[in-house]
């Protein structure tokens, strides 16, 4: 079959949704007294409890407000009720397209090579980023990664031959069902809109796809981020092929997602034994419940990693800017800050390659991506490698080990990721190597 090469590009812009006050709003609520008490409160105030967000804990919920009441008025009343600890609007993100970039030559290097139990393209296994982050240092000490890495994203192609052997079933929070296949999004034509949305962003800046099926379909805005989760998972697997990947679908194919689904994903991952949470998205507004969720994950021994965004600004974003999250910026192959990457510490802890990263893409093919989305999973995979040395790794020790990086400038925090230095630092701290 004749190969078709499609080069697509995305610049992620922030959008706030404005709706009439008569519409219902979605609100995230923490009630210390639990579901029964919140339902009683909603019976009084006219709201509706729609979902529990924190798994087995039972104190965090999504509700819809009564129509005709301004959101601020409702929140003031709600926060005055017995048992209500916190309440904040659910958040929505969105994106639009940008200019096209040239795909790296390695995207056409289809020579088959063996890679930890499967056959992959040489352009994927031996791309420039592999040498830049010094991945060979991990292999020299026998570190291939262990444990579960949760990828909170658009889902994954569960049939991809490179990923099949390491994928767990995961969960689709956008549809409330087991499994996290993003292939189901191909028939998805409309997306839900959340009222009073705060700005947020999924960090796919650009991508180039080789052998993309249905290219005319995927160029439509409702598929702007189709394949994003499969791409992120592919980078994790490139770095840590011995780790299992738990795909958690919190975002639609158009790149939109609700904060409530992100929170559900964090609690689900933590309560289902994930030890690394890879999050290639950001919010510019602080969320108390997002901070509570990642702090809960850290207390349970999970390490959170997040991308810092693609606005080319020194700006605080979340979750990357939270104390218990390792924030990752993007670097070019010449060890400079990528022009699109956000910068400054915080939210940046380290940088990692994020330009022309060759990785897996739905329908058994590959893509190249530009954006901090593809920098963050290099660090997520590195955390899984560090756990190969000693499973006692926690958020603090992981961040300290990864801070042993190639210093470039204050814009990139501790510098560009160097897996060899990180492992050497962890070996020195644990005496396990």
C-alpha cells in the first residue's frame, strides 16, 4: 500500500466559556460528612449529586447547580452548609491549530529492530533524544523500569503492537467505563461544554504522523488531539520498557477535558497501585482539589510528573507548579529551551527533549511530536527506572535524584534530564548499585 505522510500542527490556546446564568453549572465539592449528607444539602439547595470523584474515600463529589442561580451566589450558600469543606467550579480546556512543522527524518526510518520483547521501528528506538537523555546508562545497570505508570490523557490504542504487552486495561472517565481506548473517539462528533470554565491546556503543540489512516477526518477540529495519549504512552515505554502502563482517559479527542475527570483519574491511579502518574496537561488557575489529589498520591508513595505548557512564557501552571509534582519543560536537541515551552522555576523542575519526538500512534504506526507533552513522559519513565534500583523511591527522593541534571539556565530549573546522573545519585543515596 502506498504510504501517505501527513504533517499536522497544533498550538494550544486557552478558552473561557461564558454561559447564561440560567444554565446549570458543574461544581466539585468536598463534604466531610460524605454522600448522604451532601445529598441532603442538595435537597435543600436544589443541586444534584452526579458523581463521586475520590474512589474509596467518599468525600469528593461532582454536583450540578440549580438553574437560574448565579454560580458565585450558589457557592457562597453551599460553603456555609455543615460539612462542606471546599467547593470550586469544574474546569474545561480547549485548543486550536497552528502552523505546520517539518517532520524529523527518523520518522521514515522504518527498519525493524528488537526492543524488549517486540519489534519496533529503528527511528523510534534510536532517535536523538535517547542519546541526549543518556538512556544507555540505565541499561548498563540493568534498569528497564518496574511498576505501573498511569498515563492520564486521551486514552491509548490498545491494539498497538509496541504497547500491547505492557498495557493494563485502564479506565475511560469520559464515558464511565472500563478500558481506555481512544479509538472509540473516531466516531465522536460533539463534546460536552462545562459552564464557567477556567482556562486550561493540554500540551500538544505540534505533531507529524506517518501512515495516518483517515487523514482528512483527523484534520477536523474534533480530532485535534486524537492519538495524544498513545504518543505519550510510547515515550514512557521507550524509556522504561519494563514498566506497565495504565491508560486513564480523562480527555476527549478534541483535547477537551474536565478537572473532575482528572481528579477521578488521580485517585483511581493511586488506589490501583500506580507508582508514577504522568500528566501532560496544565491549568493556569490554582485548584485546591487538584493539590489535595496529588498530595494524596504522594502520601501513598506515587510520584507525579507533569508538563509545564507551551505558551513560551514564564508563568505558573498546575499541576506542574505544585510542591508534590515534578514539572517538565521542553528542550531542543542542542540543549536550549524550546521556543514554545513555558519556563522558570517553579513550575519547571527540569527540562527534557520535546521537539520531533518519535513515538507510537494509533493504528500501529508512529508519529513525531513537539511539545512539553512529550518531554514529561521522559521523566515519568525515568522515575520507573529509578524504582528498578530501589522501590522505596518517593516523591521527594525522585525529585532529588532527577535534579542531578545537565544545567543549562535558570529557565530550566535544575537543567536537562540526564538519566545516568539521576541513577547515579539514587544509587549513591541507597547503596543499591
